[in-house]
């Protein structure tokens, strides 16, 4: 029985790699839209280069399917409309896969999972989820994100302040304009590192299990090639190595 199972597994792996090799994009340049204010998924470094977890993942995928990922900074607000208008081939911006978004774009298979958290000032590190639910504390979040939706569900719209990007939300927190920022846990950790001594991830129990994916235009067969490349970097350990580098 074990021998038969091993043969089947080997056949499936071979078929997978055969499918991936068939998804050769011939050196095509993929224009990638990204809100580059969301570390560690995407950010602009001191040299003015767009770097981050998403950049490395998509670059590795392109190495497998013969393409070049060319990242460009764009505001989150309107990013999917810009994709629909053909301004980008792909959106890679820590995008949570949702049923609503899936109606207007096609997603790759998930490549990462996050939960949501609340970043607070260091002196407020003892605040609890119940403090936000029942008190008069104000939450900040980025407009148009699943984080903003969760914040509104938690405290109501009147106690949510929305910002164009998470950099602005985090600065508002530091300046005392809001009491916490609802954000993905991985990004919360990145901002805490950036503003060491000022911020803390006070609350991590906002479990959501959000799945992240890359988005392409609805009906674009590019999604098949991206999925093939993603499967290859999952199977050969490259994705794990990138995870270790950024998290």
C-alpha cells in the first residue's frame, strides 16, 4: 500500500512540475500595483527601492515562470479600479481574499495567512479588547481594508478614524489622535520595530485567519501561471525561506 501511495505522489509531483513548466511567460514584464506603505509586505527603503515580502514572493514566482515583476507605487484607494482599467497586470499589496473582491478580480491561491491585531502606544500596552468594545476609545485603520471593517464591527463607525494609508494611521496613534490601530499582526510587528519604544502590539486576539492572494483582472489566464509558480516555490522551500527572512 505504501509503495502504491509513493508512486501516486511521485506522479502528482511530476504532473505539477510539468504544468508549471508549461506556464512560461516568455520574459513578459508584469506591471505590479502596490500600496508600498505596508511593511513588511511592501515598503520603500532608504535607497528608494520597493522591497518587502510580497516583492520577494512575486519575484521568486517570476523566476519559475519566466517573467519580470515591475513594482509601482499606487494608493490603496482605487487600486482595484486601476487593475480593471489595465494599469497593472497584478496587484500585490497584502490583499485579503474576500468574496466581495472576488466578484471584480481573480485571485491566486493564498500564499500567506494573517490575523488582525491592535497596535497601541507603549504606555497603553495593558489595554484589552474589552476596553475598546465597551469604552470610548478610538481606533484608526486604513480606509477600504478588512481591518477597517473589523474595527467598525468592534467599536462602531463613530469611534473609527480612517486614513489613506497605515503610515498615517500609525502616526496618528503616536500623536495621540487615536487610541489604537487595527492592522494585520505581521504589519503591526513591523511598525513596532520601526517605532521601537513608542508602540506595542497590545492586543493579538482579533483572530480572522485572513488569506492573502495576488489579484489579476477577472478572467485573466495569468492567474494560472502565477498559481503554477507559487506551487513550485512552496514545494522547493523557497517560500519558507522568504518567510524566514521577513518574519
